[in-house]
């Protein structure tokens, strides 16, 4: 099929490349000429494992191209995906829909004949209803435009897998669902989605067809649930720190309950990125607008718990070196909000590094992928080319992102270069016994860490779990 993707940021570029990988003829459109130039040259502007190969392969095959020509969508095909960003407003918690409005306002007047617009961006409930009125006003005489919404569930670091082998597809349309007994005719969007994802659906992936409002709520509801689970275990870790209990063993014991499960019960520095924080805040703001502030009022405490972990980590670092960090050398290993990503938006790791620097520490940061973005966001911090360089003459080392190279790093790699053998494991991802046996003062955010013999062998190490447990992003 001939498809266009409006917006070529993380979501749009990934979606365009993966649609081409499924065999479709795809044009990606964006207003940023620098971004388009890089993509057209086969250069992914962000770090996402596996995406570069797919991008180049489909560019070479002629199934994919990128342009800034806003009229290219109308000329190319009749199915258009909207994958623009919906960031948090600069002065408030609402989602900023200006990019969505701009995409619709630019695209719709150019369309002639029958077209389907399928939104991928994360939007507040009620957005489709508003957009349908906007589209109706902008539609040229004789044009027939159907609006549908199919939210994305991409996890940064696993976006290719989630695009080509999703765990579910959701499609919301404007059809009536008030009367479940009333006959429902197949929508054009339903036919289109089945054609686009034919190979995917044949593997057994479920397609959930619903109304606009439900589709809009699915993504933010899933992220709100994950954020709640993560903040819950971090709230318990606050109690464990006071009581001297082991939050890891507590989480393992809870995880045996099939109603709860072990995934996303890893205590530590908490969540960040461009998805979970933004989505839970936008959901609470939208609930306020709808006159139902108490429905999701608990998410404010979920957010507060998560933010407290950043302060707790900085306080633990100060405690580890005698009460204050002023004039001390601090090595921070990790800047991205999670491993397998270069995303530093609302990153707990960078927040801790910045807090320590503000308190007077000389902070040096290293991250395998996020150095360029980190320098752009926090230019006043020091940066190193390797973990070993970052730890040179460090009074304390802080693990803030659970990259595999940090998780499996031997204490002997850093012992010769640090000034003092102190380490703060803000992600609870290291082998505490190994570091202590090597003479290091090991501290973990969330309280004591039990010896391995006391831990349930059914569950893998926290750092290894972190590589595969990643919340949806974007």
C-alpha cells in the first residue's frame, strides 16, 4: 500500500521504516529539513537498536523516502499516519496538541477523493472528537476523509520489535458503540489496518477495534498503571530503608503472586523519559477538565513518589561521603533515562547529576549513547569518554542507568583509578557481594541488599531484568 507518515521524530521515523519493512511504499514528511536530510541519507537521528539497518535497507529498495514537501502526502497515497509529538505544555501539565493541529491543518485541505487519517500520537481523550470537527471544516468539496486512532506502544530500545511484532493492535473509529446489539458495519479504517498489518495479524496478534475515546485512553491508561506499579515498589523501598528490610526479596515474594507479577517491581531511581511522566500528568490534567479530578488523583502521589527518589539518591551519595558533596569528585555512570536509549528527557540520572553539581560536587558523567543529548541539556556538567575516565580520582561512583556494561563491570576495573572505593547503586543492579568483597563501600538506594543465597533463584538479577523490562515510550 502507499502510506504517508506525518512527523518523523522517534515515533514517526520508526513507524515509517517499519511500515516499509512490511512491504509498503512509504513517504515520511517533516518540517525539519535537517532531520529529513539525515533520514534520507540513512542516518537515524536517535539511538534505537536495529532501526538503522531497516532504514537503509528500505531506502535502498525504494520503498521508503523522506521529504519536507507538505504536498507529497496528497500526491502519494490515501492512507496517512500522524506521528507528531505531543509534549507536556511549557506552563502546565496538559498535552501540547499544537503539532497534531498543525499536521491536520496542513494535510486535510490538500486531499481529494477518499482518504484515511490514522493517528499514532498519544493524545488526551476527546481529541478525536475535536479533530473530526476540525477536519469537517477543512475538507475540500468532494473529499471524503475518515479519522481513526491507533495508539503506539513502543518501548525505547525495543521499538522495532514492538512495531513488527506488537503484542496487540488497537484501532479506534467514530462508529457508534452505544448499542452493542446494533449491527456494526466495517469501517474503511478497519479494512485499511487489516491490509497494512496482514502479515502481523496472521501470526495471531489481536486487533482490538473500538471507539475513539477508548483508543485514546488505552495508551495513557497502560502507562499510568506501569507508573503506579513502579512508584508502589519505590514507596515500599522507603519503608524498607527505615526498617532495614530488603526491598529486592520483598519484590520477589510479591512477584510470585500471579495477580501481581514480578515485572516492573524493581525499586530504585524510578521512571523518566518522554512518556510516563508526561502521560500521567496529562491524564490528571484532562480528568480535571472533565470534572473528575478524584478519578485519577492518586497519580499525583505516584508522580511525587517518583520524584522523591531523585532527591533520595542525591542524599544517599552525600551520606556515603560524610554528609555533603561540596568539593568532592562524583562519577555518574548513566545519563539516559533507561538503557538501550539516548533519551535524556526527564531523566532521573541527569536529575541526580545536576542536583549533585548544584550542591557543589565536581560531577563527571559517562553514558554509552546519551552523551551528545546530555551535553546539550546540561552543558555545565563534566563528561568523559569512558566509565574508567569518568571515575578518575572519584570520591564516589554513582550508577544511575542500568546499562549492561555497568551491570557486568568488575570492581577491579575501577579500583585503580578512584580516590575512594565508594559506590552508590541507584538502580540496585550490581552484585553487591562482589563489590563489597573487593573492598568497596557499597550502598543501594532502597535499603540493604541481601546476600544472593537469600534471594529467590526464580528471578534473574535486577540489572539483567532492566534490559528487557522497558515501559512504552513516546
